[in-house]
């Protein structure tokens, strides 16, 4: 459905997609990402929350206070993205764990897939 002159049109099937690099592509992606992040309900900032997501273009930063919160947020982001036809490229996914104690640094596994080490 599309709104024209404040009136919705009838439903229609989309037959082709938007080409990568088309200005409309970035706009549609931004609209989808905005909806996804709003559904994840991560309002506030990291000083008042256990987790937070920040997005710029097609990059998303997950900030979390615990490893489990980071994993849960990543899985939630992945699942919400799938509902919009978007996928997370696990091979391009990186993480950085900051800790004062060296013995706390170890690999993080998300959905039985090793995503990196720090």
C-alpha cells in the first residue's frame, strides 16, 4: 500500500527489487532498520540500560554490560531482521569485549557458531 494525497492505494505485489546503489535503496533500508530497532525496545543509553544498539548506514553497534546480554541482543536483532528479509553476515560480524581482568576474555559463541575472539 502507498499513500498518495493522504489516501492509501490498494495492496499490490512487488515484482522487482531496488538495485544496490540506487538512492531509494538506502532510504528503504533505513526505514526497515528504524522499525527493527524500535521493535527491539532499546531506548535509553548504556548508563541506564543493560544493552543498547546504535546504527549508522548498514553498520550496527551492540553495546552490552554482559556477554549474555550481547548474545541475546544479537540473536534478537538477527531474528527481527529476518522478518524484513534482511540477514546478518556472520563473517563480517566482529566484537570487542572490554574488561579489567584478563581471565575474562574468551571466545563468544552465538547460536553454536564461533564469531571471534578478543
